[in-house]
């Protein structure tokens, strides 16, 4: 086990703290916290490689120059998308140069967009988020062994590419279920994945690995860590009447482990999911995001909904969050 991996696993417990379900004590009075309406969209097999390729045409050139972000071209001032997401979801649209389908395995009836309500707050010790969205509750009401529903949030403060392009910098053509994913046998035989007893390729930041099998040296990764390049990750899963919290990060791999929790961090009621989590402003982990009032940081949100698994989720563009200051989402100061 490498020094980096030992350190990473030892730091997991520092990141996120379980929070009781909505309506319980120990969290803000959400009725007094403002709500931001966020649109999420279905990306199909859109990846970092697509974003920087000729298939993305002018957009690819702009991203290579880091001159424009996703929202500049694809999100209007009134929050409406300029993307053919319904065509992506249905599998009826192809990429311009390669003519590859944006979704080679469409799910019948899947919509191109969904909306979520997001609230954020903080006090002297914690950051709080609350997410709510309409749902049929397939995971919550499903059968044992079924596919859970899930909301996941990536968080970073220092990395410019994440600020501009969000979770797309961690999504690649060679991930599990993506078009160029290597075989289970090939992955299992790779030294990096074999040491983790894994046979699947998960999220990774493009600056930590140039491909699934091409990891930078520990020295290079250590330098990136000091510069704040690791992306914190929290995920709340809804399955069979329960909600469960996972936590970790994305860097040269996606590390995500189940958090033992005495209380549920979410619920499904009256056709709506609600997910709530809190995070220490200063976690004690030198490579996680450290926050203080006045800071602005970035998040990317993904929702697996109605039986969707692996890549077949909805995603947001990156959003800025300000602790008591103006941003896409303003976290409001509350008292405990």
C-alpha cells in the first residue's frame, strides 16, 4: 500500500459528519434559509475527452484555452439550458465529427433534464447543504437488491478547471460503462487496481492521470495535493426505506466509503426526496477543502434517479457557493 493511499484512508473520518433526517434537531431551520432552483441534465457519454475534442467544435478549442466555462455557452441568464438534452437522452443525436451517439444505450422515456432545490447554511463549525427533488422514489420503495437512488456532491476551492467545468474534469471515456472502458480482466490485472482488489475504472481528475492506467508519480501527486487539487465527495444513497451516507474524494481514483451513521441523512415523503448533510469547515485533513466565512468554493451535483446506475445520472454545471457572500448559491449564517 502506498504512502498516499494509507494517508487517504486514514483521513476519511475527518471529512463529513452524519446529520439527522429533515425535521430532526441538530440542523438549521430550513424554512428560514433561501432556496436556489438548480437544473440538472442528462449528459449521455459526454466526457472530458469529448469536451476538449473536435466533436465539441468551437467549445473544445475554448476549453483547451480555458477561456470560457460551460455556463458561458450553454446556460442563459434566466437559468435555461441551451443543450439538446432530450435528444441526448433518447439517443437520437450524434457527435459532429466522429458521428458517435451521445447515448448509445438510451433508456426509454428518460427525460433530458430534472430540477432540484438547493439550500446552504453555515455556523461557526459546520457547512450544511439540503437537496430536494421530485421523484417516484424507485430506490426508496424498491425491492431488496434493487438499484438505489442517489445524490452526490463534489467540492473544491482551489482548482480552476473544476471551477469552470465541474465534475466533467473527472469523467472519462475509459470509465466503467463508458465507450472505451477496458475489460474487467485487463483492469484486474493492472498493478494499481490489483492493489485495490478492483476490476473497474472509476472517476479520476484529468490532471492526476492521463488515462485509466497512466497515473502520475507519487511526487507529482503530492505536489498537486498541496495545491488543493483533490476534490472532496459526499454521496447519499436511498434504498429500501433507508438513506445512507458515503464520503471520500476524487483524485487519481474515486475513494468512497460508507459512513456509519446513527441517524438517517435523508428521506422520501410525498413524492420528494430530501437529502441533508453537514461538513466541518475545517476537517483536520490537510488535503480537504478548508473553509471560513467569506470564502467562495465550487460544487458539482449528480443525481441517480429512477433506477439509474453508474454513468446514467443527471449532472449540474459547476456552481459557486459563498459563505455569507454572493455566489450562485449563498450559504446563510445560522445559529446552532
